């Protein structure tokens, strides 16, 4: 797992999250800036800064899925174990079955975390309604 010590990914995520929310609202309201719900834009930016991105989740899930497929193919062909070389050069024998279990769990955790972040964002948007656009209610959809 990559760790970003400078926080640059968080800034990028905030810009993407807030930018997408702003773009969707402007599209929905025919470009009327008076109808932008800035609280929703801020919440999307906040979640974008700390939550794993959808592309990252998709990439990791795809990679794990292809690894699981390869391991299952090896098991079907009668190869129950494989040789693994560690970074230090040590060789070890590992089980394909154990690898499949571990990779499947990793996929479930990753997708579950992404879902929880989206659920949290939805909850915040529903419960932190600041009613800042009362002047727009009649002209904003």
C-alpha cells in the first residue's frame, strides 16, 4: 500500500471530489451559480481528500481478481503450491488456496471501505443541510 507523506494525493482527491460535485450541480441547474449548494461541494471535497478513490479501488480489485483467476487456474491444473522469493532473496513455498482466500478478503475489504465512505458522504449531505439556497428553491431544480 502506498503512503503519501506530503499529502498531495489528499489535495488532488479534494479537488476532484469537490470539482465533480460542483460540475454536477451546475449541470443540473443550467449553470446557475446562485443554486450551488456549497455545503455539498465542501462535503464532497472533504470525503475526496480522505477516502480511497474509485479508480484506485477498481484498479486494486481488478489486479486481485486477475491474481485469483491465475491461482484458481493453477489449482485446476493440479499445482497446489508455488515458490515465492521474498525481497531478501529467501525462497518459500506457498499455497494457492491460501493466496486465493487472502486476495478475496482484500477485495472485500477494499470494496467495503469504498462503500462505507460513500454511505458516510450521503449521510452527511442528508443531515448537514444548511438550507443556504432558499432564494433558489423556486428557480433551481
